[in-house]
C-alpha cells in the first residue's frame, strides 16, 4: 500500500476529530451547595478550585440540594418552594414546585422529586413528578416522620428502591426508611442514631449521616 496515502488519511481523521466541538462538562465534574440562610447556590470544581458562591442567585434561605443529569434542585424556605435551574446556572425558576412548606432536604431520581417538610407538626415527606406536577406535599408523615432532616435515595431503580430520612425529634432519634414509589415507611429503621442525626447519604452498601 501507499504509505503516504495512509499517513494522509490519518492526518485527515485527526484534523476532523480535533475540529469537533467539546462536549459540555457533566454534573459530577462539580460540587454544589446551598448557602443556608442566604440567597445563593454555590458551585466549585471537584478539586476545590473555581469556587463561585453566587453561581445561582435569588434563592430564599435555601436548604438542601440535589442534582440530576440536567438540573439542580433546592429548597427555598421563605416562602417555601422548590427551585430548579439548568446545570449551567441558567433557566432559574425559584417556584418550580409550590405548596411544599418547610423544605430542608431534597432527593431526585428519574421518576420524581422527594423532600422533607419540617414546617408541619412532626414533619412529613412529599413528592412531585420530575416536571414539577402531581405534587403530594404529604406522602407520609408522623409518627414515622418526626422533625426530619435531609432525605436520600438508595441505589437501584424503583420499584425496589428506598428513601431514607433522619428523625431528629423522635425519642430516641432514628433513621427512617420507605420503599418508593409506593410508600411503606418505617420510622425506626435504624434506632438510636445518636446524638442528633441529619443529612443521610447512601452508597451501594452503607448508610451514613452527620
């Protein structure tokens, strides 16, 4: 074969590939947080650089945050709503879900948005579809939910997936669990989660809380 022709084809392929537009960076390239008591959502690179405390502005005492492949979600507490924005910080909607009350903890999967509500007596867990419709602010509540702090979704896909939350007002304090999407809550799934559990997180094999 003509070695010069092969080399030329290789150069053409490299040049064509190098002119392709770069793909957008994924959500897992960043760390996001809610500046509780303030008005902003922050973002940084995974290595801790590029800190932007005002990545999203206009939030209202945000508490709790979740991210999927397309959007960022957070709880607003004054008044209580769930906000949403695109991953690049545009398309901000501070009232994406309304009528939720006392949101401080959000989880999201391919089927919906889940949150805890500390504003009602004892507290409860709510849910909405991923597009913000079909809102159920009281999916389940006391006595299985008492002073909830944070929610987390376990691995897998519904059915067969679990939602976890911390009960800070139960005696003793506990970690609760319920299958989703059809709830069957157990408030004391982990009893005596002392001293005051909050912000559960779940891996493929363990549950963690602060």
